[in-house]
C-alpha cells in the first residue's frame, strides 16, 4: 500500500493567520488522496495559531506541529522541509486552499506519465476574500496572470520563461523530495519572490516540470486580500532588485530583466514592466513593438 501511495508532506507556514488556518487545514483533511502528513509551522505567531493547530491535531494525527521564532516565509517552509518524511512535497500557504482532488490527480498523473517528471504542476484560480460566493477568477492581484502550462518537452526557451517570470504559484506544484536535495531550500534572504528564485534555480539545474491539466476539483485556490504578500508592491519591488542581483551573472536572466542593455527600447520596456500591472503589459508591448 505504501509503495502504491507514496507519502505526501504538506507544509503550511503560518504567521498570525489563525483566522484563515482552519479553512486551509479543512481543505487538506478533505483530500481524496489519503497518504499525507501535514506539517503546520508556527513562525512566531502572536495570535491563536497554536490553539487552532492543537484542535486539528486532536481531529487527525496526520497533522504535525512545529513552533519556531519568526524568521519569515522561507524560513518557515525550510523548517517544515527539515522534518518532512514524504517522498513528495506540497506547499500550502495558510490563507489558501486545495481542491479535494488536487493531490490525487497529480499522483495519478505521475503514476501514468511516461518519462521522468520532477515537479507536476496543477492549475489554479484566485478568489476574493470579500466574496461570500467564492467566485473563482483567472486574474490575481493587480491583474496578475502568470500561469503557463509548462511541458517536459519545452526545452528551447524554458530558461527564458522562468527568467522572465514565475509561471506558477507555489502551491500548484507537487515536488519530488529529490528536487530540494538537488537545488537546495528556499532563500531566507528574500522576503518575497522566493518561489520565483527557487523555480528559476530548478530550471538552471535541469529539473523537469510538467503541467497535469485541468481535471475537475484539482486546482489550488489563492485568496486575494489586502494583507497578502503580493499586495505589498513596495516589498515586491525591493525583493525583485535582490533577486536580480542574485542572478545577474546568468546571461539569460540578465537579458530578460534588463540588467544587460539592449538599447533604449529594451530599457524602457523593462522600466514599464516594474511599474505597470502584468495584465496590461501586453498593451504596452504592442505600443512599443517589443518582441
């Protein structure tokens, strides 16, 4: 049974999000794939996170608890990774949700696919925290629309894609544990965009991504609210600069991020990309004639 159903470790970092945590853990509890452990990492919260987690541990002993001093999102994820026992890793932020067939659909895909896949990626949608109906939407904060259905055969410009953008949210992938052995953990010096950094390092190291498609109830759902990290534009820009400095010696990354000049038009385009929401960049691109 264990061989046919490998253990999945679900890592849920939480910092003062006790009010969202029960819904996230409920979405874990409802997974139709049953061989999982869920590691909730309390990253120095001052709210009722510990009390909430205690209640869920009583409900199901597959829930595990790690408490640590506040060190940021990357630090919390890395703490979860250090105690995870699973052959596969699922990351889930405390304010987001997994549809009930998410793990099952990805594990089935891995079983049936021909060839080696290191990371299998699900679809995802966003929802507004203020929407009682939970209507799912394609666009995220600031018209954020990064998803690309990556394929294992996308070899020609896969590095260019990940140098330009992070084409997935961090809870969409199901990671083979070996990915972290090969690439390392999340960069704790980055206060945001740490998932983009991690995925770019994966591509540089030859990690194989594969999108699993859009079977019913197999997506991850991202909550939009004004306290989310992506809503803090100043923080995102500051960490974008740190990310650019980190990878500036990679020629493709440097070109795609305007760190190597390709003339006035390219410089203008990269400046606009920093200031304009992604959902309207296509219009700017047409106006500038940028390819």
